[in-house]
């Protein structure tokens, strides 16, 4: 625990000028919103565990995963509540307040690839009886809102950064706070990781946003507010594991409370006597406030879940028990049921999303510790010399920027140690530390160059040399990251485009023409096999259209439709299929191809050489085989390029190089039953 002086506390809070100019903050928000719907949805958990339940709450139907089953209850509905309220607001505004021309503008601006379609094709004149005619636009607006909230949180973090990274030591820094913020802004805005994390509707992405706000308050010295943000992150998202990120904050807050407020110490070094009793009272007061926050927030969360599950339940506790195995005697490690990877999985993801900045960030804290140790030794020697010469006692003041930035960076290492050690790994698990990677990288570059004396050697001839050196390093990194982001959009957004085309096709055709000929009351079924995990949500399906699955090589558990009872116990008596918590296949999820009106599959590109990939390239997808044996004729409605990673060289499957593009693509294909 480091004792904080009044001087250093003032240094933490003093913000005479914004670190990031206002016009850059506005630009940052505008860019985040404009590209919100460009990234692909890379994680099926985002769709089936969050977008689909939200769609169910809004429209009464959607796909349900086993986590929402009442016997397991691993997901909290409290996490869906803010988006549900926002969706209702958007629905009302779009249906009652937006003229057709504004709908057209919104749709064409936000759609991933509007192509030749106009919003008028999708949205007929407003009808008070149809609450689903604008739901695709609602989906786009929600993703844009997520990016907006992320952008605002990024700006708050940038504005709270300390006066200089090298202020961690007693040495002076060549960079001002505005330079630190500017370089961190470049890293955040251009990062491929932030590109697809910003609009993601996932607890890990939400925790990233809440952690940025907590860190911003922490760096401003508002520890109670920082703790409140952390509690919200742990309880409202239903993802208790993120509590690890806030452990340093908690320890730091207890130390601050124990040593008293900053006013207890004066600049001159005269310390007010603080009794042990007052220290204990201060710590107890902090703990009482924290417990109060927890009880209020957890009480609210459990109240929301009681409404939807029909019983007192804590999904936050349930998911913790499920992943840790506490209290289970079956010996099954459920953390391994959904895939196991080694540490290289995360290393590759960090390099892909942050390139060399990931390495710089990881080295930041060790470098700061070494620098602090070296300068502490130097300060002691200087103090001894001054004291011997002047015959007085000399004192040194350690700036609070040391403790504040060290504590700010520490969660990144704790989080890496935690997720790297778990057998099941997902890219989304790294989202919470993405902002720290940007901050840590800039701090490393500034500290390293200052420590090496790069600026001191030529500062008399060239102004702001260190800033220019850092910029020379960051710009190539930014270009590489933007190239990666372009690759994601070019290679992996085909599902969004195909389902948008499906939405357009069905919306502009009379629904009666799509009814199954043998059952005119039956909903239109859009079937998929091995591509089930790239379904972008029921927001892309018009009214009376449902997703269905045909049997494929996937042998895990698939979702099934929500019943009218949702997650209540009553649903068990009317739900056709069963749920299990072992990822075991349930055969009741599948339909026959004859029940399908449309089918979606990823197929080989017959017009190009696949590069001799062999293996899966030569295997025809199951759904295509089913269509060939079906009595009805199936026709191709639309095909969109989807990157063929097996037949594309390493460079071109990692980066998008427009002038030298050498990539192979498969075809993401929408089929239509011929007799419709």
C-alpha cells in the first residue's frame, strides 16, 4: 500500500485542459457509429445467448439455449433489460415518428451492404398493427448504440489519463497528457480488436465498457464511483469472473481508507496523527458502502430474474458454479465441453488484433517496475549526498502517478493469468483488457524511449522528438490493424448480407406464396445445417419466418424455440425438446428438408480453383445432399463471397491488401424451394 500525499492527489485530479481535443472526441464517436454494422458477428454466443432472447422479449419468439432453461438458469435477464427498453423506444420512434425518407437514409447508412435495395422495399407505410416491420433497422440501431456507448467510455478513459507515463518515476517525461491521450486514441480507434468488440452484444464487451468507466474514475481519484462501476460489471452482466479485474482497485481502496484521506497529510510533510481506531472505522465504512451497493444491485438483478424464471434464482452464482465445478461430484470438467485450446490461441488473437502493440503492452508493467527500482536507488543516493552536505534530513515524494498507473495496468496481467490458464478459450474473453493494451503500449513506448535517453540526445535540435518517434511506430501498426479490419468485413460478413437479402426477398413477396404447400398454416422455415453458428439472429427474419436445423456433422446441442412461457418452469411441460448441460446432441432439434422453404449453406466456389485444399473442400455439405434427394427442385437465390481460409495464403487470409489481393472464396448461398 502506498501512502498518498495531498500534492499527488491534486496531481491526479487536476485537468486544466481536456487530454483529447473536442473535435477528435466527436470524430471518434462519429467513426464508431458509422462502422458499427460493418464487422461480422464472430461469436454464436452473441446471437443465441443475447440477441435471440432479446428478440423473444420483443416479439414473442426466438431461439432458446439451455442456459435459459429453468432447471439451469445460467443467464440473467437483467443484462437484457437495458437493451429491451432501448428497443421499445426505437420501435416507437420508427413506427410513429420517422417519415419514409428518413427510414431510407437510416437503413442505407447502417446496413452492412445495402447494394441495390432501398429502405422503401423493406418498409411499407407505417402500420399500427405490425410491430415487426422495422425490426431489422432496430437491430442496426442497437449495434450502433453499443458502439456509441463504447466510444463515450473510451473518451472518458482518455480524458482521465495521467499527466505523463514517465511521471511514474521522478524523471521527467517528454510527453504531455494530451500526447499520451492522442497516441492511445490512435491505438483504440484503429485496433482491429476494438473494431469488432465495440458493437458486440456480449458480457465481455459490456465488461470492457464498464471497466473503462471504472478505470477513468479510479485515475481521477473517485474510488467509490470506480468500485460501483465494478460491482455493476460483475452483477448486471451475469459474468462474475470479471471481478478479477477489480481486485487491485479493491486493495488500493482499502489502503487509501486505512491511511486516511489525502487531507490528513500536508505538502510540508507535517502529518496529522491518525489513530488506529479511525483507520479501522474508515475501512469498515468503505466495506459497508460496498456491501450496500452489492445488496441493492443484486436485489434488483434477482428481482428481474424472478419475473422471468418464476422463482428466486441467481444466474450469476449458477454460472460460477457451472464453470468452476464447485459442489459437483460427477467429475466432469464442463469448461472443456465446448473446445480446448493451448495458450497459442490467445497469443495469435492478440497479434492479429493488436500486432506489435500487444507485445509492447505486456512489457509495460515490467519496464515500469525496473525503472522505478533503478530510480529509487538513485534517489536514495542523492538524498544521502544532499543530507551529508546540508546537514539536514532530505525527503523525497513519490508521485501518485506511480501507484495509480501501476494499479491501472495490473488487472491486465491478472486477467491474462486467469483466462490463459483455462482449457476453454474464446477470443471474446480478451475483450475486457483491450483498452489496457492500448494504454500499456503507449506507456511502454514513452517510458522505453525516455529511459534510453533518445529524446535527451537530440532534444536541443528537434522539438518533440519522442512524440515523432512514437508516431512513427504507431502509424504502421495502425495501418496493419485497419487492413485486418477490412479483411474481417470483406471475408466474413457474407452471412449478414445473405440474411439481409433473405429479409428483402420475403418482405417484397406475398407471404402466402411461401407457405408449405401441404400446410398453409405452417410458418416459413429457413433451414441451415453446419452453418447454424453464423446465423445473425431472428432480427433478420420477417414476421412468420423461423429458423430450423437439418442434421449436419455437428454433434453438439443446438438451441430450440422459446415457448410462450419463456424460462419459467411451465415451459418444460410444453417444450418439444429437452435440454442438457453436457453439450450432448438432442435429435429432436432437426427437421426434414421437405419442411424447409429456404436453405442456407456455405459451398465451394465452382468457378475458381480452391488451391488443392483437399479434405473438407471435397466434401459436399449435408444440406446440399438433402436438396439433391428432395423431390422438389431447389434454385439458387443469391451467393456472396466468404473467405476460404484453407485455400488462401497466410498473408491474404490475415490482411486485406487491395492492390495485391490474392484470396480464394467460397460461396455463402441462399437456396429457395422451386415450387414456392
